C-alpha cells in the first residue's frame, strides 16, 4: 500500500504545445541555442520563448491547465509544468516566468491543491482564477478570479496584495484598484484570439477587435445581457 501511495503521488512532467504563431518567434529548448519556433512544437520544462515585434505565440500548457498568449517583444520561460495523480483528483503545478514583455493567461478550472504561478523580475503572482495579464514590470491585471501578488520591499521582506476580478496592481501603482477599460479591453482581445486558434485551425492569426463599451465584459463569465460571452473568429 505504501508503494502504491508513493506511485500515486509521483509528479510527471506535462508537455506543452505551440498552438499558433503570429509573426516571428524563436525558442531555446532547455537553455540551448535559440531556433525558429513553429506551430505544433512540443514544449518542456526549461524551454524559453522569445517573440519579435508585432508577434505573439499561443501556448497550450498541457494537462488541460489552459493557454498562454506570449505578447510581442517578450521572453517567456516554462520553469515547471507537472501533474500529480493524487487518487481522487489530479493536481497540477505550473510555474511560469516573464523576463521581458508580458503574457495573457487563460486558466481552466484546477483541482484545489493545484498551483499556478507567474514570476517576473519585480515579483510573483499566484493565480486562482481563469484569466489574467502579467507583465515583466510586475503589473498584474485579473479579469476573472483572484491573485495573490508579492513584491520585494526595501526592508528585505515582501509586500503582498490580493487582486480581484477587474483590478490591477504594479510595484509603482498600488494598492490594487479598478483597471481601466483600455487595460481590460487589451487582455480580453488577446485571450479571445488565443481561444480561437489551435493546431490545424484555419483561423487568421489575429481575430477582429472585440467591441467593448466602458463596462468590463468577461471572456469567461456571462455577458451583461445574460448570454454567454463568445470569441468570434471571423
């Protein structure tokens, strides 16, 4: 029984995949030389993606965890992507890093004991939600769900904040406060674009801009009129 329990708790690496590319991008497999990135490339722990100007990459993180859109002029690292069979549920651990630029994260519903973290040179965000934007300068904007954000302080400790849906925070823009319509619009459009593409899809690289008014329309919750929000692709 002890052996069976140990096997059930063993973590295995997930395999990610490039769903779509707009423009140009390269990647470094486990710290190796950078080479051109292509659609359907499998991604592993330690891989780094770099996007060029006006380019982005959509990454499926494997294990039904969700997708990430790597924004233009960004450096994105998959530090840890694992899955653990805990018997009654499957736990996932996702540790991502944004060294430059930004990412938009669309996160599926995860088991209670799962972890999803995105670190930057300015701090780290642990996300319990379904959609967020994280930039290398430490800005975290939550579209749905909640995030715990920690920034190092001058005393050698950390300042922590809880960011709720529709809020944003950054090292030089705190505490958390309502995000502007422009910030929310940008994130919604990127996530809508990522949701509308996949391996073998004939959809264009960039979807049409989403028409938003001054109210926030969630990419995952019902729209204001009660109908489910959709992600147009044509």
